[in-house]
């Protein structure tokens, strides 16, 4: 039996269907045409000892999908010489994995514009052993993109180095000044199109990837679907709307998410809004799912689950919840309905995925699919079945 490749939380089975090339924007056709006319800056991703793993999810996500940067290479000495997408998903994209920054620079004729820190450790901090690597990139004239909770602009050593090198450091998670943060108003309830949240039974389980694939699949059906990013990776990928919720003071989390959704609706007039989930509602270490459910007031939820994950990520003594228990909690917590389940196929064979899909469908009475190893049309069908008048009734209501 063949095991589906798993590297991190969102692997793709090379199942015979044509997959979207890695690093291809998941955009409506008109947006793709607009993106093609822009000069996209180049970037190297640093993910030493973590690429393909759960703590490398930012790098993994950028290799699979990047609208904001043209990714030139990934740095992880463990996998030097391999193709990044072949490592992740089984199909090559021409983006190499390199030994170090010097090696990475041999693969490009010009200095990359950006050096992206691609790790996302649970601590959210830059390890002391990695500081000199980032400083070396600054000295070489590369701007820094940092998605960690540790803000490098606040560190005198990095601030001085960036000023001396005339480069910028972008701390993606750093929120605006509190006086500019917004409180929840309830206006999200007035948006006529459906809002759909992608939640999960754990962190680092593939919610962002599923949300991205679903948004693209709906757009390919001729609908106007817009995605709201709620984490640093989605913002680094180039999301037009969103906020890194886990860095926002709790008083403003619901309001900041609501504001992003309102902006997306007023700007795009979409048929449906897809909200990326974070953590899990049942997870005792994270509260972000609660803010997402309150701040977005979703009409429906799709739940992501990893059947073969024995315990919560980074919490070996915490067993995973069942989809049934998570669904019950979500539907008790807020006025919404879980309309489908998606599988993260880590450590599963293709046959096991098929058995899980049929077993959960029978047990839960809802559609089930795997966003990566099964056709994305199955995801779109799941949503259209729940909202058969999407693109008709809700558009008319807005007129």
C-alpha cells in the first residue's frame, strides 16, 4: 500500500489528477491578469531544520502559494539539493532547497529582495542560533520579512543593522497602535452573503490550505469568493484582507476581524466570504477560534481533522478530539452549522483516506473530502449544496 506523502500538515497526493503548480496564485481570473502585470519581488525562505515539518508551515505555505513574492529557494541543510515542491507534494516546481544563504545565492543572478523567516515555532521567538543568519542577510542588502511574535524592529541590534544597511524589516504580526484598533460593532451580521469559517480539531492541521483551495475552486465555478486571512502566513502569501489575530489584544480581536470582513465585502461585493481558522475551539492553549466564530458570525463551518494524529501538536499529553465532539462544541458555542469535514492525510495511505472519508460521512451525515488528495470540486460542491442560491439570492439582496 502506498502512503500519501506527508510533510507537515498539508501534503498533496500525486494522485494522477493535474495539480496546480506550487507558487501559483489562487486568484480569480481577473486578479491573476492584474498580478501578472506587476513586478513581484524575489525572496529566499529560511527554514533550517524545519522545512516540511509542522514548525515550517510558513515556508511550506509560501512554496505552495505566494502572490506577494517570487520564491527563489528555501534554506534547509537537511534537504539541500532537493526540489522544494517535490519534497512537499511529490511534483517538482523548480524551486531548490539550499544548504545555506551562500548556496542559495548561487541559484540566482541578482540579490534577492527579501529574506523570509519561514519557521513558525510554538514559542514564536527567533532562536539565538539564528540571529547571525538574519544579520548576514541584512548585511548582504536583503529586506527581512518576519512572521514571529518576536518583533525584530524592537531589537536594537537588528534595528541598527537594518538602518546601516538601508533595508527594511517587516514584522508581519505587529499590530497597529491600540488607539487605531477597532471594537466589534455587530455590523458583520448585516452582510448579506454567506460567511464560511474553516476550523479544525488542532493547530497546524491545514485550515489555511483548505480555505485557499476552496476559495480558488469557488472562483473557478464563476463565483466571487474572497478569503480572509487570520494568520501571519496568509498575510505573507499576499492576502488582500485579514489580520494576524493571535497578536491582537483580546479586547479587539473580534472587532479587527469584523473590520477586515466588512472591508472585503464593501470592496469586492463577493458571493461568499471564506474565513481562515486558527487553532481549535476545544484547544485549551488557544482562544483564536472563539474570536473567529464571534467576529465573523459564520453561517456555516467546514471542519478539518487529522485521523492519524495521536495528540495535539506540541502537546503530547493532550489527545485529539473527535470530529463529532468538536462539531458539537462549535454548534453549541455559536449559531452556526458544520456543513462538511475535510481530512488531513498525514501518515495515511490512499486507501485509509478513502475509508476515512466514507466512514466519517456515514457517522456524521455530512460531506467529507480531502482538500489536497481529492479533486477540489468536492470542496466546492460541499459549499454549493449548503448554499444552493449562492451568487443569485445574496447578490440580489445586496442590490
